C-alpha cells in the first residue's frame, strides 16, 4: 500500500467534523507525522523532503497569461540559461549518497522539453537514483511519440501534461491515440485541462488571478516537502518564487543537505507549516496582503 493511499485512508476515516477542520489542523496532526515517519524509515531523518525540482533550462516556448513568463524576459529564448551539466550531476550524485527515492522533476519555469540534453540527464538520474520517481511536467507541444518512448526507456515514470489551449495539440492527440493501442502499463501520462483562473496561484503576487488557490486559515506545506533549484544552483524558497528572491544557498559551492539543515531555513519551514508568514512574498501568495 502506497504512502498516498494510506494518507487518503486516514483522511477518509476521520469524522466529517474533523475533515472540515482547518488545513492547519489536518496537516500538522495527520499528514506531516506520516511524512516524518516516511523520512525516518527511508533516510533515518525526521525532517526531510520528498520532491526536488531541477531547472535544466530557463526557456519556455509559451507565454501563458497566468505565468510570470508572460510579463518578464526570463523565459525568452534570447535569455535562455542552461544548468551546467557538472552542477546537475553534482546534485544527483549527492542524492545518490543517501539513496534518495523521492520525486525528481526537471523544471522550474522553463519547459523541460526545450532542453535537448533532457534524455541524457534523465538517463543519468535513473542510473544514479534507481528508486527515485522521475517526472516530467510539460505543456506537451514538443512531446512526440519517439521522444516519449525514449524518455520512458531512460527512466521517466510520469508525464504531467497540462492543456492550456482550447484543444488538444495535434502531437499529443497522436501520442494518446498511439497509447490506446499499447498495453495499459505503457501509459505514463496524466493529462489535465487548465480552466481559466481555476486553482491558479498568484505566484507570490506576480500574477493577477480571479481565483487564487484556496487557503483556509492559511498554511503552506511546499517548503517542508519540496526543494526547487534554479539553473544557477540556487536553493529557492518555493515554486512560486519566480525571481529566486529568497534563497538559502548555492549548490555550486555548498552541499544540498548542508543547505537543507541551515537553522534559518528550518525555522522558516516550521513557521510556514504552522501558518506563520513573515515574508511579503508569502503573505501575498496566501492572500494575507
């Protein structure tokens, strides 16, 4: 039984009155103890992370209105920045030292499929982290049948493809039709359609959305479970920090676990998990400002 199933079973077994309690109560009393137990069993550490995002490229081929790339030049082709391959391998090698088995994602605000090195980077990651769950989040416009098969062969376990337009891109339709002819186990795609301003984040106040992500007595769980790393090696506050404005260290000269253990980083994670927000970007993100 997977961790996610256990988590859902616990939540479902709660009385309706408790299910309606604040997210603060639910996460701190039920979810985080499960995460902590998982970390202790896997890494002999109570405080750890379950997901790491590596921005191999800053370039994105779209300019979606709900993304800061629509406002700033960071994601433009002319400003394209790639994570140095030596840095990428350094990070993966450090994860291999602890037998990391969480999620590895290959994006921040760049579209991972624009990076021609992606198949080889995925292959290296799988070789070093055989128990990790490798995931590609993509807009899908560059995903062909042949590239899909290559990435799966190299170790990708899940593609999350988000449809931003009104219709399915032709190449994705071809891929989905192809997968219908194949055994079910070969389908690694989770396809979702993004409705206008539904469940969107204001990205720390960078984007105006009609409906921000709903926070009930706001808490924030992202920094406690996930680490985003930008192309320059900065360990960032969270995925909503588009400008890498809050960083805790740089992995060109520091080790990942040393950065994770920094007292001020841990203090901030603990505060956010309890619904204490001191940073302006966080206050804007959860709707307190």
